[in-house]
C-alpha cells in the first residue's frame, strides 16, 4: 500500500496495480470506514485505489493520512448485503455492433459469447468515467477483448460493453471505445430517483438475454 498527495486537497491511497479481489476488498473496507468521517469531502474508489478529497484550509495531508491509517488498522463496519440486480439485454445487431468482433477475437461463436457473458455474475467495483457508468468485475477471462483503436463519437444509452477485462453499461449517450455487444432498455440513471444511479458499489449484476424486437 502507498499513500501520497494527489493535489493540494486530495490524497491517493493505492493498494496495488491490477484488478484483483484482495485490492478491491481493501478499497471497500477503506471506503466504508471513511464514509462518515467529517474531515472527508468526497471519496473516489477505483479497482485498487481510493482518492480522498478534503478541505486544505482545515486539514493537512498528514492529518488525513493519519485518519486513513487508523481506519485501516481497525475493523471496519460490516459490508452491506449486496443487492442483486438483473439487467435485460438485447444482444447483437444494431444493439451490439461489436459482438461479431468479440467472437472473432475470442474464437467463440457469437451465441457462445452471449452464453458465457450472461452466465457470469458481475460486481460493481465502482461508478465513474461519466454519469453513473458502472465498472464491472467478473467478466469471464475467455471474453476479454481490447478496446477499439479509435473511440466512437457516439455510444447509445444503455449499451452493454466489454473493455479489456472489464464489462460496463453506458447510462447516457457519450463517446466511448469499449466493444458494444448489446443494449438494455433499463434506465441506469434517473435524475428524479433517490439516489439517481440504478447501480452502486458492491451490487451484483446478472445480464439476462432479451429476444430481439
């Protein structure tokens, strides 16, 4: 683990340099432990790190680091029971223009790609990049596919995608370079809801194939 200043008002705690269960468990522990700390303005968890924002007019990096180390040395609150979320997906065709490319890269038939993708259970590691974009761990290793060499200027809302060893869903239309294999009609972001994101850190996600319209 390393702790270092990221700016004059933030501290970065890094638990490793790759996606793995051990690093992510440490991220979850620290995020939950700091959630109610009055000295913290905001937390930005990732696969193996936590970025911590604080008010530099009131606290120093050394003070926040001491709080972090104290949290890591003590048992944290129990993790909340993960929610189970099913997401219906129409795969291939206009909804999944990269499904055939993923099939070619993996050496699997498109039907087998969908079968393996929907058989897995994914965990929401964190939410970021754009509004409520969920980064999902749990993609079967056989389906890992590199991102596009040049990002699309427009990815439709609800697109279900593979990016390297990760899976994700685009909550809003945006540019993006992940491989699009399907699309869900389920809204992942509702500004009128409390909270607006459908998914949050720690949720378990299961994709369910939906018949083409």
